[in-house]
């Protein structure tokens, strides 16, 4: 074919692969977006036959939904701050101190992802009942922390490892105490990694549904939990409106942090050392 | 001259059994002393102990009149330049330099003035706003040096500061460092594994091997009168051949040399290539010219003799006096002899042959 000859076989294959990728990646998103703004959309039609903002007004005027949005953002913020407090010192320890079973402990942060989440949550729920943590704010935060510890330890730990010892030592040498060295040298140098980890943490908390559902019901309903019931109870349009709202902060955060969210920062976080 | 830095009986043994034992060094004010040795000889351990980054197991370190053995690095009147990764990449050159002054809460006008002074000293005026990543390796090391100088250290410590740079730049910076040192009357302890670097910049050299001091002397003496076989082998080029020591002298074939050290039996004899001379008269050594290499201002000639290979340096203008494959007669104007076991001697001879 003439156009294959024109651009070369390899390039053509690359182009096709890219095209397939784009369809797979953006297709569902586009469909979601169309659905969110459609009034009526029957099967054979390629596009909605009627456009409408009905479900947007429904979602945005429903108090339960609005409060769930606020709750989600509040929880995500608190979870991010707490994991920062817990994990930054841990990450620094993993990067700098050689202690027995260091790799084992670092690896253990992955374990929470190795089991089916629901099974894990159910067994945690048993524990939470005994501790009276069911249906509490603290309980939800704890459940979210289980998922975010991994990001917050692995990525900053790699970032700390990239700070050379002689860079810290020369700061000591010019008169900075260990605490000042950490504050003025080590922490700012590891900042990109920490920001990346914070973004992941925030988003993962924002999108967490299973654990929140189990622990928070009936009083604490976050966005993803509400979305489940909306998808179950209302037409699919309502669900897609909600999905768009849920996707929005993700996109905004990633764009804001794209300076730091390089493939390199991410890959560095998951190097086994 | 007053003693600015004194290290007394310093020992630091690591869990692996390596380390340094019983090191004593004194550095006078305004003196540049080099710690020289192969990698793993403990020279960096000594330097880091002085800087406060290694806790010595034993010994006392004094800077000026003060015992600083147990003082933390930030409180020591020393400044250190590391081999690499000296600078903080998230700060501009200005901030890198001003960091120590800001910690001391100096006035801004004072800081600017001092940073200007330091940058001028290392010939990098006007680079305040650059980030370290925008500088070349040599420039980065210069900034590191400037930052150390801003501390007005009583002792400046340098840990192979130029070893990551290419040869030409290394020479340039070496000269510059020597100039700054003389100008500011700095007391310096310099670590290197490069014997040429040590010979060229030091007032005195401390040669170390396996955690111990082999010799402390001025560069000329280190080269001219190496105190041990190790020093002889490590510093400069040296031929090693077997000799036989008797009370009346050391015999090499027909040649007899004075036995200054009173050695007995088989000895290792070291001869600098420039001390091998062509000779017509007797007694002399018969040698066959095996290789001729023009090396700029001198010529390296490889000779085969009955006791092995000999390297000889001759002036470039004398290149026509030797011819490949011809038999020549040489004499040795100066030798160094060392008592050493036969085994060791052979091992070292081989080591030399591979150079």
C-alpha cells in the first residue's frame, strides 16, 4: 500500500499500536463524557439523540452527594498528612540505616496488595468491632492508610537514597546540625519524590471504596461509596456524571504535579534495593 | 612554625579488621601535607577522622590548641572538600556558598561581599545565579573549594578532590589550589592515590599502606630515598633487580655499591630509570636494546640484561646513541637496596613488569 511505503513499515506498526492504545485509553473516557451530558441515547445511535444537564443538576443539588464530596476531600487530606508524618521518617530510615531484615520490611509494605482486598477488610472489620472503630471517622482513615503506606514509603525512600551522603556531610561540615541538614538539604532534595507519593496517596484515598463501604456505612459515605448506590439506583447517566466529578480532581492533581510525576520518579520508587 | 593540626596515635578498626593503626601526623600552619597510598590503605579514614565524620577508636586529634577528638563536624574548625557530590543541586551557587553564613545569621550585605570574595578566589565571578547542574565538573569542585574557604577553616581537608576530572583540568586545578594555599596561608591535609599529584603539590607527603604510615618526608626525599620497598615501588618508576649484600658492599654482577643500610644476603635493588646510564668504561653491565619509546622530552629504552629487564630514560637528543637489537653497556649511578624475602621481591618484580 502506498502509505506504508511512504512512512515505513516500522513507523506504520508503531502508529497502529498507538492508535489502538489511544482508543483503549480514551474511548471509555469519551463514552463516559458523552453519557454524562446526554438526555436520551438509544442503542443503534452513534451519538445521544438528546443533550441535557438534568443529571448534573440532580447530582449537584443533592445534599447527600455534596456532603460526600466534602467528606472525601477531607478524608483524603487527612490521610495524606498522616501518611506523610508516619512514612517520611520510615522512608528515611529505609534509605539510610542498614538494619537487619531491612529488605523484608520494605517488601512487607507490598503485602497488603497481595491479598484480595475484601478478605483483608473483613478480617480488619472483626478487629474494628472489638475496638469500637466501626462506623467512625478514625476507622476510615486507618483503612485508607493501609493502602497508602506503600506509596509513601517506597517512593520517598528512593528519593532519599538519591541524596548522596557527602551532600549531607558537607552540610554538617559547614555548620548545620543533623536536624538542619535534614530540613535544608535532604528534605528539599527529596521533595519531588515526596510530592509524587503525596499525589498518589491523595488519589488512592479519594477513590477508595471497598474499605470505606465496610467500615463507614451507614454514617460515613464518601464519593465512591455514594457512586455505588447511584449506579445501582439511578440511570447510568447519573453514574457517569459522578464518574466525571470523581475523575476531575485526579486529572487536575496530575496536571499540577506533572513537573514531578516523571516516569523516572515513579520508576525510582519501585526499584528493589 | 606552630603546629596547626596534630593527630596522635589514631586508630580506627572496622568490623572487617581493616582500618588504621597508630597514626601520628603533625601539620604546621600554612603547610600542605598529603596522605598518599593505594585505595584501601586508610588515608580517607584518617582524613574523615580529622573532619569528624569517623569516630576514632583511639587517639587524639588537636586543631590549633584545641582537642577536637569528640567534637561534632559542625563545631570543628575544619572544612572539607569531598571527591564528588559536594554541592546541593536545589540551591544556586550563591545559596550554596551563603549557606554557612546564613546559619551564622550574618547580615545580607556581609554575605554578598564574602560570596563575591570567594568566587573571585576560584575565578568564577558572576556565576551566583547558576545551579550546580549548569556547571562543569571542574567548576563544581571550585565552588566546593570556595564554600570551604568561606568557613575560614583552621585546617582545610581535601578528599581526592580532583580525581573525577580529566588530566588537563586536574593539572590546572592543582596549580590553582597551590596558589590559593600560598596566598591565604592555608593549612591543608590532602588525600590522593595519585603519586604524581602528591609529589607536585605537597610540602610533605605521608605515604600509607595497609593502615600504617610507611614514610613521612618531603617530596624530594620520598622520591630520592624511599624508606621501604613499598614506597620505592609506589612512588615514581623503579627497576627492581636482585643483588647480593656483603659487609663491604652490594654486588650486582660486576658492580659494587656501598651497603649503607648494612644489609646481609639477598636484597632487592631498586634503580630509577634515570639512574641507568650508557657507559663505555668498566665495570659495566651488558644489555641488549629491546624497545625504544619516544615520550616527549625523554626517551624510554627497555634493555634486556642477564638479571632481567631494565628501563632506562635518556635525553631526547641522545635517541641516536641507541639502536634496536644492539648490545650496549650501562652503569647504575644510584641504587636503593631493601632487605626483603625472595618471594616478595619476585612478586614485586612481576608487578613492575606489568606496568
